[in-house]
C-alpha cells in the first residue's frame, strides 16, 4: 500500500530521512511547532517558521502546508539536493557561469565522456574543458530543460541505492535573426554516493558525466509559433509565384 502524507513537509521528511526534531533544530524552532506543521495543524501558522522551513527544504509554502499531489513527477529524483543540482545544470549549462556555479556538485575525480569528444580525439574531458566546450556565444540564447529523470536499477536494487541517474534534456536556441531551434541529449550521471549513502549534510557530487546527442543537429521544425510558420509558408509561396512570373 502506498504511503500517504498529511502534508508535503511530512513527505519530504520521510523521503530525506530527516526526523522532525532534527529539522526543528536546523531551522531554530521547537519540535512541537515543526510537528504541528508536518501534520497539517496550522490554524495559526507563523510566517517566520514557514520562511525558515521553506528555505531549508526548498519547498513552497503551498507544498509545506498541503497534502502532496498524487502525481508521479518525471523529473523528481527523490532527494531535493540532487534536484537542485540538476536545476543549476539546466540554468547555467551554456553560460560562462557554469564552471563556478556548479563546481560544488563536481567530484575531484570528475570526467565527462561521449561521442562528441571522440570526434575531437579525446576519450574524456575534465570539468573546466567541458564547461568551455558547452559555452555558447551571444547574441544567441539557450534554454535547457530537464524533461525526464530515472535511476538505473539493475538486478532490482532500490532506486535510492543506485548511483547512476539517467536523464533526458532539451535545449532550445533562440536568435534575433533566425528561427528557434532545438536539440535533445541523453545524459547519464554517476554520483559519488547514492541517496541512501549520503548524510543529511552531504552535497551530491557527480563523478562521471556521459552524454549523447539524441538529435544530431539542432532542428527548426515544430518550434516556431503557428503564426510564424504560416508567415514563413506564405513568404515561400509568394517567392515561388514571383519566380514563375519572371520565367
């Protein structure tokens, strides 16, 4: 039978293996106040307490106070620290800030490999070189979104005992002069520790990063809004008509 929780906070405590007393100590409130919050007894909730809990857990006020939505997320990993790491990767991947903003999540033994590096004659690259290769030039803008994440669980091991996370990403490129384009990547991350191996104060560290471009080149189709596509078709038809007239 599936677990049920009175609030999203109660679910977060369970998934992250943190006791009410421990979280209460971390955010500087009484265990009774934290327990009432986790059980949904919030007739006179204190905003200071909500702010402290939200900052520590990265949950919204609504997620803290209400029962969790009975929907499986395609991108939730089961640990908020890894979720935050992936969020940072998506935000900074193609920017000069990637190197410093995400370094805290990178193992000292980090290596990145994939088919694209084979074309450069390198079986793998380090963190700084990977960031440099991914940095894109202005004025083009790149938006990278995580679309799916799942733990690799061979031989029936539990998800939170796995150190390998499979992910699927989409990057959209926009430019002031060209139509929007997109590309998809499959990325496998190996972590130094599984969720169950990490202590409550550990930061998840990526040991290896392997990726492959599912779509070999950025594609233009299906991205432009319908009005833009109609305008493009109309322009092409007009040009064809002009050519016929000139002939």
